[in-house]
C-alpha cells in the first residue's frame, strides 16, 4: 500500500511577519540541502518558514477574501506576491468572524435554551445538555 501524506492547509494572518532567519539557522536545523533553493525555503539569502508554508501546503488561506487578493500585490505581498499569484488557485480567504444573525444564541433553534446578554444564567442549561 502506497503511503499518502495528509493534506495540509497554511493560514496567513499577517504576511508582514515572515520569520526570516540567517543561513546558520538552516544549518543548525540540519535540513535537507535541496530545501536551500529559491523555489523552496531560501528567500533573499535567508531562510523563510512562511515561504515554506506557501510553497508546500496543499491549500492556502487568509483571514478574508479581500486580504487574499491584497497579498498578491506588491503593496501587501512583502516580496512573496509572485509566489502567491502563482498559487492563487490554492489561495482563498475565509472571512474573520461569525455571522451574528445565524449564530445568535438568542434566536438559535439548535441550542436547547436560548439566551442573551441579559439572561446569561440560561446559558448553563446548554452546558448541562452537552
């Protein structure tokens, strides 16, 4: 039986924080030499773990559909916009937050006891039901 590795998702919250390190870190980690390449972890003669996630993940996502578009530009891509544009078929944005109409505990038909900020004591019934 052939070994199939699990699929991976890499989430980008803020591309400005890339985690760049000197080559000495690459050596200390004893990583395979083939990973020190511009199509792998090497980024302007430094090691970039965020670039590794972008290169090797099966799917890429961000905190919003708008941010997924923005990071494909030079204004927000921080040097990785070309890679992100190249992988745009694997890139999506998931809106940060919840739909407060659908997930409103005061009107949610899926919880045993509805409650609101004015009746938080009722929330205990849902914990008991769980």
